[in-house]
C-alpha cells in the first residue's frame, strides 16, 4: 500500500483519502494533540506512542485528522472502525525504516520514534498532591517571572540538524532529564539561575543592565532531537544548580530517585562520560560552554587537579576557535540559536581559572603571554569585570616568577607588588568593604557581592603567595622585612574576610578557592610565629594573641562547615591548624624547641623517647616537627605571664643548618617552667596513603596545595641559610623552632 495515502473502509471498498496539510514542525500524533500532552515513543521500533499505548488508542499523525469518515449503522460500526484503525497503523508501520527509525514522511513518527520516555513524561499522570504544587511558591523565589512555572515547548527549529548519527546517544541522555517541575525549582531556587549565567556572561550586562534570561527560558528542556552537546549542557547546568543548593534545602520538594548528591553526580557523569570526553562533539560554542561548566563544577567540588586538566582542554578548544585573537574568528558553529553566552567572557573566565589553579598547584600555565586585562576599564566594564581580568594577568606574572625560581633578584617581586597595589587603588575604596548583607537582599545583588568578596580574598592571597618565599629569610637586608610584613598583613586580611564570607555563604561548593586561601593563610601566620625572627623590636609579641584568636575563629568556622557539608577539606584543615596552634603555644611558653625538617622517607617510630609530629605530603615528602632538648631555665628569676622576646643563633648539625631561638635574658622576664603535654600532637600524625595523581577531593583533600605552599617556603631560603644534600631531596634542610 502506498504510505502516502490513508485507507478508508466503506462497504468493503478501499478509497484513498488526501492528507491534511500540516504546519512545519508538527510532530505530535492526533490523540496527543487532542489531549495537549507530549508525544513520545518508548522504543524506536514502536508504532504507537506511549500515551496511546497506555490508553489503548490508535496512534496516527495529525495529517490524518479531520478526514471525513462515513458513519456505519448497526452491528458493522465497531468492526469497520477497528479495521480502519488497523489499516492506518499498518500504513504507519510500513513507513518505519529498516534501522528502526521513522522517516521524515511519517509525520509524528519522525521525532517521536527517536525518543525514550523522560522523567517528565513518567510523572505526567501524577496527582496534584504528588506534584507538590504547593512547594512552587516557596521554592522558586524571585526568578519565577510572574509566578507562572509552565515552560513552553522549545521551537524545533532551534535544534535543526541531522540527528540520525547520534540518535541513540541523545536518547540515552534525554531519558535522564528530570521532570519540568523539578527543573523549575532548581533554576528558581536561591542564586542558581544567577550563578549559571554569570559563568559565561559579562557582569556589567547581568548586574547593571539586568540582561538575565528569565526562568521560562533557562528551564526549557531540549528535545531528544537536539545535538548531544545541547542536552549535555542542560545536564551540567542542572548539576551546577544542585551544587548550589543550600544545605538546609528540603529535598522532598524534588521528585528525585536518589539523594541530591547522587543525582548531581549522575548528571555530571552522564555529560562528561558520554559527551565532553568526545572531541568530535565539542566543535561548537555549546561544546566550549560545556567544558567551562565542567571546570567550574570540579573547582567548586575541590577537585582542582581534575579541573586544571579540563580547563586546559577548554583553552585549547577556545584557541582553535580563535577566541585568543584580537579579532576572533566569525561564524562559529552553533547548534542552538538560543545560546546566550559571550565568547569574550568565556575566554576570560577559562584563562582566569586555568592560571589560578596552576598558581595554587605550583605549576606553569598553559595560557602564556596572552594579555586579558587593560590599563583602564573598557566601556561597560564594572569593577568586577576589570579587576578580574587584570588579576588574570597577575597570575601569569607570578607563575613566571615562581617557575624561574630566582628569588635572590627582588626586581620581579617588587614590580608585581607595585602592580597589585596599583590594581587595588584603581577601584573605589568602597569596593573593598567586607561582605555586608541586608534583610531582603535579592539574589542578584547577593551574587554580585559574593563575586566581589571572592576577588578580594584572591587578591590578598596573591600578596601572600608573592612574598611567601621570603618569610623564613634570616638576613640583615631590610628589603626582606617588607616581604615578611606583607605576608602577615595579607594573611590576616584573608582570614578576616574568610570568616565574614563563610558566616554568610555556608555552602562550600560556592567559591571553593576561598577555603584553600584560608588554609594557606593560617599556615603562613603559624609558620611566622614558629619561626619568629624577632630582633629588638619584638612587635609580633604584641600581635600574637590577636592572631591566635583570629586563627581559632577560622578553625571554628572550618569545623562548622564540615558539620553542615560533610566536607573533607574543612575537616582536615581544621585538624592540622589546631595541632599547629598547640605546637605554637608550647613554643611560646619557652619550655621546648622543635626541630623541623622535610624528609623523603618517614620513620614511623618514636626513637629515644622523642615526640614527633609528621605531616606527610604526597609527592613532596614528610614535614617533621620533633621535640628538641628543653632550653636553659632561669631559676633565679621569678616567673611572669608576659611572653618572652627571643634571640636567635645558627648552628650546623647533620649536614644542615639548625636555626635555634632562645629567650633573651631580660631582668623582668622569665620562662615558665612548664610544658604542654604531647598528647595533642605526639606520634606520627596525618598519615595519608599515596593518592593517585588525579585523586578526588574525598581521597586527597589538599590536592597538592600544601606541597606548593611548603615548596615556596623552602625554595625561597637562600643557600647561605639552608642546605640540601645531594643524595636526598629536601633531606638536609633542618630548622629548630
């Protein structure tokens, strides 16, 4: 039978009937059109859609609607109607291609034959109670437009491309998309819709001009005929929305099969294991957008090593597209005409994240000698836009200085310091105010302030990292005193802002780098006091208790973050900093000195009653703090509660330099004859099995940031102050504190 006609049964004769003219893009079958429901096929070989199968109805295209069918009287009516339906189904079934997919001439079958039942369709017949209609008003927040949560069907013309090559992949991805109600909640809750758009768009256009895409646009689910990268992009956006949910969010508002964490990882793993890992699928602006979302997700998860690999792939793809050029290539491939991203912002954010992750990990950058910022803000730039781009260029300058490793020459360090100071003075002083929230602040303003606070913390972290190699230098050259003072100042600023920031933003997967900044800042301050090179002024003696209080507040905040988020980085950071606080307190009492060294191999035994604290750093060595002999006491002097000043002298022992600090013999000061018990940090501590190079944050919380920190501290020590044996890396450097 010719598939272009439909057969009508009338008195035993067959008469061809003309097809009904349809609007271009019509895909639904006649019954689904009448019921105004979505039409989909559970399997490519099905000849009836899922709705018609469930209701026992004949399934045929809209081109066969409204065709006059003679009515039959008597007992023949039902029989003849069934014959007609059978012939229609036979006509449609003959239009299925041998490979199991419907041809374009089959009307509704062309699209529906490719699809599988999505979660949205499985929830279509839920009762009003099951659909949780009452939760929409409380969860959607200000991004629900006018309260209307219905999302229009996407225009098929937006995703017009030959789908047969990736039909199976598209179906495998599309079936895992959530129901529309869940999508509305995820994009409408909190700051998620602002956060996702801020990743690939200009801050000025978003926060000052208000060019945000509405919920009805962001929450639109792509059809199964969309390119795989378009579906993967939606999965990654949903993963980011789940990642930004507050710990107090009520999971029962969503129709999830598992927990929020499991669902988030499922969306992420689907997109990355089936799409972003295949280079041939990423040759478009949507493909680059997916890699950026993947990198941001990994950074916020604390997996900064994996994030760096992803961001470097993104930078290569962006350069293939010519985004690094002054005049980018035109006519980049785009599978969704509704894609709303700025290619210039995408390139700038890729460069920012790639260079900053490289700096945190002590690695060279893959995007070298490319300037992102400008001397003055460009038209339309806000302070956020300009400061972030100039900061990106500072990352490269510092990475280049660190890779050269010539810390004896202060010229490069001084020049970068001047540039950082110029940056800080180029934005209004009000911009530097700590994060301050008022009652009823909308999510757009909140997100703008969060981004500003993040850039502030990163700025002070840069100052600290810049001068960190000079922290332990014992020299009469006053130029290095500036570096030490800057390290201390910048670390305090980081911790003060971290406490304020995390007291408001308690979700660790938002702006994750601030937690690494706080960890290194606390280590810097503690190392300063453990290596206190006081001379005559003893200024740090007056600042010690205030700095300890600041560090203790930071530890309490880390512990709270761990309780709320079950976060491994916060937990391990708090544990390590608390142990070093105890060690510093013991040193301040003057009862003991401590020998510090970095060893390639750790001896787990405690020899000759020696109390040791070990910090094993993967791929670096073991930092060992060992109790030395007690210092000389002064029984003729009455004890006093005032912290003593210290003199310093150096001796050579075991092939390395031992820097020993002793209390000065001051008539009005004495050293209390008491010691802290070693239970808090005695024995071998912080044992960590050697993780894989790309281990997740759950298996490797510090990700190598700790090794980059100690490498900077140790590398900066000049040859006249430290010694490294030829037979063992780092084995000869010894310092008694």
